[in-house]
C-alpha cells in the first residue's frame, strides 16, 4: 500500500486526509502548522504526525497539500523545512490548494528538478464535499503521474479530471469561480426582488428551481439566503482571494470579465459589512442593508 503525507488540515484538508486513511486505507502521515490539529487528526484516524513538511514528505509515494494561498504553498514546499527538501525522486506532490496557475508551473519545475512530479489539483464541492468525500478535482500536470495519482485522489473525490499541463487545473478552477460569481449575484437579486414583490420565496424557488433558472446554488443556498444566514460554506475572504487570482490571469490572457470584476467589488462591500467569514451567498446582505 502506498505511503501518503498530507500537509494542511484545515476545513478541507482534515476530512480529505481522513478519507485517504479510512476509505483509501493508505498509510498517512500528517503535518499541520498548528500542531494540536495534527494530534487531533492522528487520534481520530490513527495516522502519524510530523513536525515539519520536510519530515512529513520524507520517504512518501504521494504528498498532498491543502493550504491557503500561493505564499502558504511556497512556504510548505520550497520554504525552509519544506516538503521539496526531502521529497523522493519519483514521488508525486498533489496540491489541492486554490492557487495561481503561475505558482503551479513554478512548483512543477521545482519538483521535476528533484526527479519528483507535481500535479495542481484544486477542488470544488466545499466543506460538505470534503466531509462526504465527493469533491470534484481539476488536475494539471503530466499524464503518467496523473494516472498513478488518480486512484489515490479518488479516496475523497467523485470526479477527477486531467485538464492539461501544469497550471491547467488551476485555470479550470478559475472558470468554476467565474461561473459561480455572476450566478450567485443573479440569485441574490432574484430573492431580493421576490421579497420586495411580497412573494413567498419558498414557493417561488420550489417552482423555478425545476425550470431553466435552476442551479446548484439555488437548490443548496436559497433557504439560508432567505433566512439571512451566511455562516457556513465557502468564505468571502477565500472568494476574494480566488477572484484576485482570476482577474490577474485575465489581465495576462486578455479575457474580458466585466461581471466577475463587479462581483469582486460587491464582495468588498460584504467585507465592509463585517462579512469576511460569511459564505459567498451573502451578496444578498449588501442588497438588503
Ligand atoms: N472551504 C471551502 O469550502 C473550500 C472549497 C474549495 C476550495 N477551497 C480552497 O482550499 C484551500 C484550503 O481551504 P480551507 O477552507 O481548508 O482553509 P482553512 O480552514 O483556513 O485551512 C488552511 C490550512 O492551511 C494551513 N496553512 C495556511 N498557511 C500556512 C502556512 N504558511 N504554512 C503552513 N500551513 C499553513 C492552515 O494551518 P493552521 O491550522 O495552522 O492555520 C490550515 O491547516 C484554500 O485554497 C481554499 O480556497 C476551500
């Protein structure tokens, strides 16, 4: 059975690492910056803990990471005591962080220089998808490494696809977020309008969700939006981090993203309302303030 390490036991990483152990049956070693969380994970799942990313990566076949942003990812890979200090030749590093395509290409090159492989593998499906092991994983990298990593990734995923060379996974995740941004604003405006019109939102959504306006966001978020509850799911701070990466990439590739850029500013308004940790459906809150 392959040996696996997991770096970053946050909202997403903690249950993903758990599935690698409990469902995949792999021998899992974890590292978390706040060590208490790694101890808690090891007590719950029976794996080992490491004191640094370098210690976690030593002698492993697969090394996973799910940290915050580009800088966090550089820190746990090419930083001091980073995983790339010890990663074995032939090992595969799988990065589940939502980061830039640029850092994916940079770390792909750094891993290759050590004889190791790097796959950018951001995920979609949120906290619930991670906890239930049904994430969608968008990968970029070499086909041979991907084929080896795919069955391991499937421990926590329902859909795993290779989108192209290094960075293509991150670019695909950007498209995912572009599609969500405008859609959630549309849903917020629809609910806002319905309330002003004095309609029963439950009834409205029950009917229109079965028609052409239906979406995952509508099905899964309308009840809580209608109740003014925004305290779960994907945080506004994370969404703004993603939109920042997307708008920078669009400046490079020349794509026109007028609605995405506008929604990014709307999320800025939500942050000003104190909604940094609210979920992304809180676009409704700025319409109702
Ligand atoms: N939450 C979601 O619904 C969701 C959905 C899809 C994608 N994502 C993406 O998945 C990634 C992780 O999200 P999350 O919700 O799991 O975040 P989170 O709960 O804030 O966890 C972040 C993890 O990264 C670690 N970390 C951050 N900076 C680090 C550094 N410089 N060195 C070492 N460890 C560091 C944290 O360690 P500590 O415990 O010490 O802080 C923690 O384990 C993000 O890129 C996010 O955009 C999240």
